[in-house]
C-alpha cells in the first residue's frame, strides 16, 4: 500500500465518497516485534499500547464514526499466566492514563465482550471510562475485551431461546434483526472494514457475524508499527474497492 500522512487521511476518505464509518482492527504482531529486537514480549505489548494511542487519535482526526480494536480475546486466557498478567497490567495503565485524553478529544469509550470476566478493578476502570465519555460523539472507540465472536453468538441464541420459551418471541419471528439486536455490537453502524496486522490471514473469532460483507485487509505491518499513516493507507485501499453486498 502507498503511504499517506495522517493529516491527509480525511481527504483520502472524502475524495472517494465511500469512506468507512466503522473500522475494526485485529492488533497482531506485538510478540514478533519484540522478538526481532531481542526484547521481552511485554516490550512489544507496551509498544502496541502506544500504537493504540496513535491510531485512536488518527481515527478521530479522520472522521471515523467507530473504531473497534481487538484488545483481549476470550482465547487469550490460554497464554502463560505471566503474559496475561502483563496484558492486564498494560490495560490498567492505559485506562488510568488515557481516559482523560479521550474525553478531552471528544472520544467515547465503549466495550464489547464479557468484561465481567476481568478482574474487578479493571471492570471498575472500564465502567468509569464509559460513564465519563458517554456524551462524546467525535469517535466511538470500542475495546473488545474478553471477546469471542462464537461466544457472542451463543449468548444471542440463548437469549432468543429464552424469549421463545417464555412466549415473547415466535420461532417464525427469528430473523437477522432478532439476532443482531442481541449481539454486543447492537447500535453500532455496520462493520465496513476489518484490518489485521502482521501478515496473518484469519479472523481469529473476531466479529464473524459482523464481517459478513465487510471489506477485509491483511497488512504485513506489525501492530507496534501501525499508526495514522498506515490507517490512512488502509482507508484509501477501502475507497478504491467496489462493494457489491452479494448483488452481482
């Protein structure tokens, strides 16, 4: 992809007339970034946290409505206890240090996933950040935490099953809207562009339902090296595509 400066990103969106409203990113490559520099994995995660800061600021400047980042998957619990502890520590650090900045810049923080599976102090930090920024509208910054798309769909199906069993929903009334209204992303605009960094080409249980007609972009950049310029280039790539939604 050709590089664009973060400052020119808005022009890249506007010139196509079809800029994305909702962009999601699978942030991959922290470990490899650290390994190439002979650093511990936690150093890669720290650099990844800085990439989050840069990318969120750039997304707000570009006029995106929603930026969803895959911060911690329900499968990440399988990592070593030390790495999980490091990731939780970085999340604490980010929330304690960035909420005020997000608020000053008009960014609204929300989350998807089962945050109640996290440590209670983290739940409190997340909920406080959500409450503090609830009135902001410049960018909706969604953190996917303890999130897995299959789990999300299982929870939606269970809710539908309970509604049918209780007589609140007839089987023939189960449709796309009935399912989408029970997903964590209910109320968000449809996903337009899903990016995965580090060269891997899989969705890793992320927004599987929502990605049905999203444009997918796999880039070789390791997440710690991702920034506003890389996001601008991804949006320019999106603008050059023809979206058909199965129509032809």
